[in-house]
């Protein structure tokens, strides 16, 4: 560090052992000197109880380090000031003035007074320059009995990398920020304690839209892009505690300052030419005028394929890059980063035309690139060959054979990525290519050999480097495995398909757990999607009711204490394609738990399925629930109860967790309330009303006929006929009156 190195590159043009020309280039590289990092644990503001006999507070700067040599023995010098700026003779309060930890006797400090401690940390001297840094912390002395509070925070980058940070760290606004409060009651008995988080100098509302945890939990997790770039934020945690001896209630607070980074800006990127031929035309990318205070600026070039960005370059400080490209209307993303990791993106669009490709020659080039360890070239050629095969330029049988060969080369690429310096990027490339190669149009495109190699590739990556999986590579890996299962089709449930389905579920469990590995218990779910499925995972504790649902509505509810573990666990809900199981109703909902006893027994597990927006309030359903029984290898409804929940969604109550589906049979349900009984009973749509109405009609017709005959025969002395007629009429009236009644 601090040194300048000179490199000389000599190049010769040789043909048949004869040198035709030589050239050389000199390059100088200066290694910049990084500043010493000074840190005081606990945040920028803390409180302590004064007035006691042996009360003390420790300012801890032991996490400070020198980037030039992290094992270098640092030197420390502490000062202590009052709120008015007066410097105190610190030796009266402590004997640790030159130590990394300053223990102060707070009983000698004044109540209701704020003091500022400053530590100067000196590191290694480089090129005659003494390097040092300072850090400060405010301490307020109060009379009440309060717990000791300390705030730390960690950051999770977009690639999933998580690291501990402090007030000197400048996070990118797209990163996830987790503030962690530590509470020490110093042996004092307390009966109640309530935590409350707030921001003192910002209009940001810590609502559910902006935070992924409760503002009353020990950890406050901010969603990405909640904070603004280049702004200083002051976070405060307050703890209201009730103590039993002595009986008192007090409020302790601690604060931490976070200064956000500003990503590179003002620049632009261009590409030339804008059109060309796949795996033939050399395209050149050039980025200019990018500015950032934290140099050097670096660039990464990637292509977007099936919602997956596949890097075609390594991260480089050169703003120019040239490469061949696969076919299609491509989106090329340039990721521009500063030295602290803040990123901005520039997307370029171009058309790359299909051109006949000799797949055998390309395959030889892939093998050559793999043997030379050239990850970018080999992955680009595999990607280009895959898109060419999918274009329909060759028959289905040839497609299957070529896809199998490319998958085998992808497996070789994946093995080399395990030892790569940038594992995360290499795993993304391997998983992304696997997903692309298994994304079929016709079932016959994917052979058993391709499926087996795909499983071997993902299994190897997961078993050896699961910690290197990011959201993007997890999505790609699940797409690869899911595509492989789906390629069997709905009519087949062979032994090969069953085995692959089990592998898909077991890997989903491991990758779902990795998806939330850096989360805190209770944090909001993380959901990923791929072409034929989706998965949501959430880290939880067993002491409270737990749930996780997909954005489309499917989910699971686990009662408190139903999970047999004292540790945090991961609850996973996954919706798979219906072709992965024998046909039964809706797309299967798979529920998995990682980090807990697998023999879960509770009658109140609830599985919810998405409800159709086309269903009306006058329609209802009989819901049949089923789980896939691996023993009998078929769907079973044993122990399950199906119903419609209060939101109108099909739901299943189950004593265990596995793979579920539901079958809905639409029926007409007639609901009868007091006011509608008469109305519905006398509607003509009732069959008995048709019968009754017919009898009444006949009666009225006969009455009219009888009156007519009576009038006609009366003048003719037809007394006998009239009497007989009325006798018949009265008999009919009697039959109507005594007939059984069936309408109510």
C-alpha cells in the first residue's frame, strides 16, 4: 500500500517459429493508501446511570483497524469533553487513556450532563506519513436506574453479501440495513421492557412499507431504497423499563448515525455497432464521464436472458469492453460501481441477428476456453449456442443431443466456479446457464441425460458453496430443477421423475433457508419467481404465530409453539407447476421448514390457496384438500379438512406439512333467511307450485263451465242436470280440500 509498481508487457508475432514483429507497453500501478478505521461500539449516543458508588461505563474502540495491516498494533489516545467543550482531566476518571477500551467511573460525573469521548487511533506509518483516524461517542449521565444500550448495524449488499458496519460506513441506498439493539440490565430485576425505534432528523415514516420488522423489536430492518443518497440519518432506540427493586420506571436511549453513499453519476454508456450477427460480430461498449468521490470506479457487463443477468465480463476498472454476443433483441446491463460498492445501472438495447452456426466448432471452442479457465468466453459461447438451438434452426432430436452436450460443459464450468475468486458471480453464471438450457419448448428437447447432469450441477454447487448463492442464482437454480421435472410432462410419473421431484424439494429447502440466512427472526418474507414457479421464505421464531404467503395469495399459517425448536427456523412456501405431480386440482403448494423438527404435529396448520377473481358472491365451493403421500405415491385426503376462509379463499387444515393441492367443485348454495321464506316458497320455479297452480286453473275453468250450463238448462227445467253438475263440482272441491299438501 502506498507503493508504485511498474510493469512491462512484451509481445511478439510468431508464425512457423519465425518472429515477424515485436512491441512492448509499460504500465505503472500505484496502490492507494487507505485511511485507518476508528470505531467506538454502541452508536453515537449512549446513556448511563450515575450517582452510585461503583457505576462505570466502557467506551470500546477495539474494533478499530488499519487496512494496510489488520494485525498492526494500533495506538490509542482518549479525551473527554463536557457539553460546553471543556476538556476534562480524564486520568481522574480512568487509567485506560491509551487503551482500546476506556472504562470511566461515572459516579464522579455530574447527573443530567452529556459528555463526549473522542478516541484517536494511530496506524502504520507509510512513506513517512503518520496515519490516524478519530471517532466520537456522546454519554449522558442520568439518575434513574436504566439498562445499558448499544446499537450496531449490518448491511446486506445486492449480491447477498452481509457484513458488520459502523457509523463510518457509507451504505448504498439499495442495500438492506439492519440495526441491532443490545440491552444489558446489569443484573437489575425488571418486570417489563418496551423498545421503540425512531428517526430524529428525517421525515421518513417507519411504517410497514418502509421497515421489514416491527419498530418495537430489538432489530430494525429497513427495506432497500427507503433512505436517500448522500444524507445523514440519526436513528434512536428507546427502552422503557419497569424495575422491581427499587420500584421505578425509566427510559434509556441510544443513537447511531448512518451516512448514505452516492452511486456513480453523470456518465453514459454506448455500444457499437447497434446490430450484428450472433457469435460473430465484435461489439464494443464504451462508458464515459462517470463521476464518484470514492474511486476507482469499476464496470461489469451482463446480458439479460430469461430474467437472469449473465455476466459476459469480469469486474474491471476499464470503461471499455468488447465481446461477441448471443442472438436476439438483447438488453446489456452495465453495472457501474464505486470503491465502496454503491452501484448504478445503464441498460443498452441492440439487435443481434441469427446466423448459421457450426455447433461442433463452437463446442470445441467452449472446451478450449474451459481448459484455459476462461469463464466469460465459455459461458458466452454456451449461452449463444443455447439461444441458437432454441431458435428452431435444428430438429428436435438434434436439439436434445446438443442441449445435453452443452449441459455437460456447464457442469464443467460449475466445477471451476467453486475455486473462483468471485464465487457469487460464478455461481450465478452456472445456475443461469442451467436454467436457460432446461427451458424447453417441446418435452423431447430435454433428455434424461440432460436432467441428470442438471441435478448433478446444482447439487454440487449447493453442497460446496451454498453460502455463495444470491437471490438471482437461487431463482436460476430452482428454475433449472423445476424445468427438469416439468419436462417429463403431465402424463408421466416415472421413477426418474419421482427421484428428480424429491431432489427439487430438498434443494428448495436448502436454498430457501439461504435466501433468508442474513435476516432476523420476524423480518418480512423474501419472495423469488421463475418462469414456472415461485417461492417465499421467512425466518421466524417458534414462540409466536408464524405465516408466509406468496403474492398471489397462497400461504401457510403455523400456530405459536407448533414448531419443535428453541432456535430460529425458516418457513418456506412454494408454488410449483401442476405437471410436477399427478394431476389433482390446483397447482401444488409445497410447505417446508428448515432448522426444526421434521415431525411436526399440530391440528391447526392452515394452507391457503389463491382464490379466483372471477368467483362471485352467489357462488360457493366444496373444497377437497389433499397432500401427496410419498409412501403410496399418490394424493391423499386423510386427516385434512377443506373449507372456504373468511376472505373467500380455498383453505386446508392439516396436522402436518408437505406438498398440498386443493380441488374445488362449484355448487349452488340456497341460503334462506326469515324474510325470504314466503318469497322463495311461492316462486313458480318451485315444482310443487306448478302443480298447485295447475289444479287452481282447472278449478276456475270448471266453475265457469258449470255456471254456463246452469244458465242454459235453468229455463228448460233442467233441475236434475243442474243438481248432478253441482254434485260433481262439490266432489272436486272436496278432493282439493282433502288432498295431501307438499308445499310449505
